[in-house]
């Protein structure tokens, strides 16, 4: 192979490589999705607060927005470049910035992230906690609970991905754990249906108070106790076989 032919081949290969590199670079620019933004989008789940509002984003794309005594729920949507979200039900858009959400209609409204909804179970497999499964309420604030209609007996069920859901005696609820280990547990905000059940209203209220305030748990022989500090158990459950 003579020198001239080698130079021609080298030139063709260089032009092909250059064209491929330019094409890849332009494709990356057109996509508008950087690794940084992708990572932000993967870690938006959690609770954000400003002076008057609180917004919780769950990993199933549902959200809970509290504004004083008003609550809004629904499902949020990512923008094409994953750099912002929209809450269609309340017609509000947010941009991401350093772990904060900024209302795009008024950049002075900043939601600071205060809690992380559990992703990857904080390095702990839920199966190691023995929480996974369905639990039926037996005692609430020291009082035995037995509903006339067994279908309304309050329950809580934990999934292996850190989600919880169940029946609080009247309404169906669900949410995700913020923290969990072999002793400590912190529930994220729970979304629930809004059916009125006057005969079970007090049980429902107390049950959801347990979800909001429990900070540790014990399991012994198929009995789950949700506790606050070193106080007597707030609620006791039995494992549903």
C-alpha cells in the first residue's frame, strides 16, 4: 500500500470520526437533558415548605399540597427536560434549583426541601425490618378496637419499596416512609379519600394521628407496636396471615 493511498484512507477515517462527534454533540444539545438535571429529577421526592405552604412529592408521581387548612392532591408531571414539574389540578409550575422548588410565576416563592421520601430504603431492605405485610389494628391509644363491619377494621400494609397504605376505619389512605431502620420509623404525609363516616370519625382521626406522630416501632411474635419516644404504644397491630 503506497503512502498516498494511506493518507487518503486516514483522511476518510478522520472525517467520519469528526462528523460522528459533531452529530453526537448536536444531539446532546438538542435533547436539553443534562446528567445534572436528570439526577435532580430522580431525587425530587420529599417535602418542601415555604412560609405558608407545604408540598410533598411522592415517588408514584402523586402529591399533597397544603395551604393553611386547604389541601390539594393529584399527580404531578415532569417537563420534557426534567427540570421542572407541573401540578395540573392547581395550574402551578415549579422549577428545580439546588434542592428547592421555585414557583415559576413568582420567583420569590421558594419551597425548601425539608424531608426525603425514602428511595432505595436508605440502604436498608424493607424485608430486614419484618414490616412488609398487612397488619390489622387491635388497640388504639390503649383501647381495644373491633369494628362491627370487619371490612372497616383499620389496617396498614407495607410494601418492599417503602410505601404504606390501608384503611383507617373509614377512608383509604396511602403514602411513603421518610425513614426506616430496625427501630426508627418516620411516615411521610398520607393521602386519603374523603368519604364521611360519622360512626368512625374519632377512630379515623386517632389512627391518622398515629401515622403522623409515631417515631419508632417494635415487632414481637407477629405483633406490631407503633410508638412515640418511650411512651406506651400508640397503636398495636396483628399480622394478617
